[in-house]
C-alpha cells in the first residue's frame, strides 16, 4: 500500500502559530454560527414556544433517525447583509427511515418565517442539490410567504421554487411537505406541488389569500379555518393527504411516508473503511496564517483519506499540482490538490488527462484549492499557458462524474475555475476558515490599479499624486481582503458552508454518500476541442 508519510511536527513553532491562528478563526466562525442558531432572538423564540410550537431545528432533529448526522448547508446565508444570518431557513442532508433526504425548515422566529432574497437563494440551492443527487425532499413549512418589503427581489425569480418541486416529482424524486403553521400566498404551492402533504389540526393554514385579502378582493367574510385549515383541506379540498393531531404526530407521519417511498439507492454503501494513519487534529496547523507560505497538500490528503493510502499520478511532472487515487469512507475518489499555488502548462495538461481518466473509470473527483491562478509572463504566454489552462477548464467543464471542492487556502483568478469553483457546478463546495477567494490577491489588485492610474496620468502629461495613490491602494487592499474571506463568500452562497478542518473527512464522507444516490457515470468523450 502507498501510505503517505508525514513530516508534520505538532510541537514545532510554525505549527503552533498556524494552529493558534486557525483556532482564532474557528472562534469567530462559531460566533457567527451562533447567530443563525438564535433565529429571531430570545423575544420571538419565547413567543413561538408560548404557542406550544417546536423550533425549526427541533423539528429537523425529531424527523431524522436517532443518532444520525445532519449535514447543514449554507448556515451563514445572508451574512453581511441587512437580513439575519441563516436567511430564516434551515437546509441540510440527513437520514430519515434509512433514506438520505434533503430537508428544509422555515424558521418562524424570523419575521414569521417569511422569505427574503437570501432565503430564496438558499432554497434554490437546496433544490439543486436534491436534483443532482436524487435526494427526496422534505419541506417543514411555516412561512407567511415573501418578505413584502423585498418582494421586488423575490417575486420574479421565486417561481423557480415551485418549478423545481414539480420537476423533482417528474424525475421520480419524492417530495414531502409538512405544514406546521402558515403556508400562504405563493407558499401555498409548496404543499400544493409536493407529492405528499401532512397538515396539523388547528395549526396548518394553507390558502392563496387570507381573510383580509379575500375581503378586499371579493367582499367575502371568512375565517382562517374555513378558508385554509387542516380540517377543511383534509375533508373538503383534498389538499391534505395526512391529518395530524399535533407536531409530533405530523413528524411521525412524515417518517412513515418516507418509509413507504420504496426509494432505493443505486449504489451499495461501502464497507467500513480504515481511519487515516495521521491525526486530523494536526490539520489545524498545516495551513500557514500567511497563504503566501507554501505547504504540502499531501499532509492534508494523509489526514482525510482511508488509511492515508494515496496512489499519486504523474508525481514528477507538473509538481505544483498533486493528483492521485484514494478512497474516502470507502468511496473511490480522484484528488487534485494545489501544491505551490501557481498552475503552469504542465499542471494544466496533467489535470486534463487525470480528469479524463476519472471519467473513464466513473470515479468522483475531489478538488483541494490552494492556487493563485495560472502563471503569467512572456515566457509562459509564449509557452501556451492560455491554451493549456483552457484545456484544464474544458476538462472540468465537461466532466460528468461528481465533483467535490474544498477551499483550504487561496483560490484566485482562473485557477478557481480550473479547480472547479462554484460556477463549474461542483456537487458540493466547502471552505476552511483559512481560505480566500477573489479575482486576484488584494496587493496585486491594488497594484494593478495603481499602475493603470500612473500610465493614464503620464499619457495626459499630468503629475501623479503619490499620497492619493497610497490611500487608494490601502482602501482597495482592505476592501478586497474583506470580500475574499470565507464568511463573506459563504454569506452569498458561493459555498455550501465554512467547516472546521478537522471535520473535513466526515463532511466529505457524507457528501460522497449523498452523491451515490444518483448514478455515478463519467463522460465518454464529449470534452470539446482541446487545443494542443
């Protein structure tokens, strides 16, 4: 077996410094995650409980099989915006009656569970994950519909949520809605378009327009119960397939629905795999605080793959990109990991060939990002870096095996694209707190703007203001630095979450299990034209 050795000394000063910096970042991350857990805050949580209702995460916990994990997705959605962290919705993957499901739950403590623009983006991302991986969808609904002050950002694109539900159903992917409270206006279509709907006595309210709107539109006097209560929908309209007596009964019935879905995974779960030989705790000290300092990605690979066993591909060629084969929680994976940051022509060609091989073998790909992008300069342009970088991006774009991406360090420029960034539709993309991603590094970007400004002033024959230039550079560097940090990017759903490095193996194992709910088949040709 080709087991990776390690040179990491957990007692070395540089490891200690990196670990300390990582723990500080994790403390900051925990503080932001805590905001999502608080929902609408103590006042609205107390009001919700006084009504005898469970909180969103309590509903999710009761729905899932006991002692099974829940991979929460996009918990920082909306971070840095005018809306609460978490976007008034919980989404994630968990196991219900032995079936891996995509679960969404409105948080009614945040403006009654109303959807803001980030809620919409989060819900659409959840539907995309369900479709790509053929995961049954369970919607735990309690929402007053769109947050009306932001309707201009929600109404037009928001119809995609209902479109997705019908398309999931058409593709044979089950959808279940459990209505815990309001599901009004456009939200009424979630139970209306789900395959199975559970409503709760005296709690569920499903109607296109509530009594005030009906009064304004038609002059008709009505009440919530006769207009859209669970009893009416169970006995009269037929919208309710199952009638529950309380929230616990509704969750029990939802679990029974899943148990009867006859939803089978096309791939058998692999046997229990051997743990890595090296301590995952050491992952905290591997990535230096300054991403300009190189580190060996094999040290990361050695702490996430089974038995630290890794068969490297082309180890002596294109050495700033590590490629090779391993298993992770028993699932085969091909790994591409940036070593020294810059991608040259050799690395690009190596990656393209490796991606083609993975597609021939139907093996998912894992991308571990730490790249400043493709190399620039006259020598490299003349050597064909554009066509070779394009070859790598072509291969990534047209690969059909599932892709997983983890940003562990830098992910700048077109290197982000070549390593399967968000625009290239990885099944899942996560970031470590140490990661940074932007069009280029802050200093480089500020320097480019400075050079352009100097050239413009010279062309006009004007003197150049050095003091103003220094201020501009400082301002731009600070802006780009703040916009390249993982919490900022995660808040905009450019990843599926910022994770503790020590949890990487577990998170990737859950993702690999999820992707194997769908066929894992690579492209056989069809890569487009490779410029040679």
